[in-house]
C-alpha cells in the first residue's frame, strides 16, 4: 500500500472512531472535549505515527519499550504526547522515562520508586496513572498487570509524594476473567467510583483511562476522560501486541 492509500485509510478509520466518540459523548450528555483519544500504535511503524500526526492525532500510546523507544526517537520532531500503557519492568524504566509523558501502568511500589529515581535523574516530571486490576487474585495483582482496588490508596500516596512524579489518575483494561468478565460497563462504573474516592485525597488526579476499540462507548458512558484505541484506527495487528 502506498503512503497516500495508507493516509486515506487512517483518515477514514479516525473519522469513524471520532464519530463513535462523539455519539457516545452525546448519548451520555458529555461534551466531546471531555474525552481525549489516545491512538495505540503498537506493532505499527513510525511512518504510521507520522501520518497520524499529520491527520491531527496528538496522543499516542505504546506497550513495549523495545518497540516504543526507537519509534518515539524517530518521531521526536512531532508534536505528540506519548503514553506508556504496558506492563513495565523496572529495568526498562530509564528508557521509558526518556520519551513517556504519562505511564498508565503503575501497579507496584518498586515501580514507583524506579520511576521517581529516573524522572529525577532526567529532570522530568512524569504523569502516573495507577492501573487497577478487577481480576486480581490472592497476590493482589492482575493477569495483565494492575493492582487490586484495595491497593490503590497506598500506591497513590506513594506516587503523590515521589519526586519527579505527578499522580494523574486511574487506568484499567476490561477484565477477561473474574466477576467483571464480559461486563466492561460495570468495570468502568466501578473504576469511576474508585476515581471519585481517589480525587477526595488527590483532587488533581482527574484522568480516567478506560476503553479500547471494542468498548470505548461503555467507557465514555461511564465517564472515562481518555480512551485508548488501536485496532479501530490502525487495523488488526499483524502479530500479538
Ligand atoms: C493494545 C492496547 C489497547 C488498544 O487495544 P485495541 O483493542 O487495539 O483498541 C489499549 N490499551 C492497552 C493497555 C493495550 O495494550
């Protein structure tokens, strides 16, 4: 496919997603400006990120540092905000701090300490969202990362006090197992309740990151401020990501 064809395809997909978000906002009585679209570009090349920027996208997300670091470097001239949304190992934190403006997957104390140390070293302030797992088992951790709702308060306090970090809010991925499996709206409603609790202690932590290609309407209806959309904009991913 030529670059022009790809640009047309991405423009058409973006327009469709934009219509879905606008319709969901209208149905929920929310203003369109209350919801920020983050395009998840994992597995797609830097050229696509460049085209998305030309089409007006300002927020992109990645979930693997190995892939994200070179892509962000190749796109460093573009007016983009980078979100890191994947499970994060502490040995990748220094690299991630080099390009990420927001980390949505903060889910344990050691990670907060590592993010703080590297943000300070880099002279940056990085926004952190606590990833909430509604499928967390005995360990208190979810299958795909995240902390159980009971663990939010302590982690949030740690982020709020950590030099170089800013507590931005909460993130979740609709769970595939457990009581909320197949009920994204219920999971997102619960996330909103947890966000209300969080904002009592941390009024500036207003971000609520929820909803993907399949369930963005449910997330907007529940009150999400940020939706993370990959497939519906870029197409079905060529490999697992
Ligand atoms: C891949 C991914 C998305 C986007 O998922 P799609 O179904 O492709 O829209 C959103 N959030 C996270 C954390 C992801 O890893």
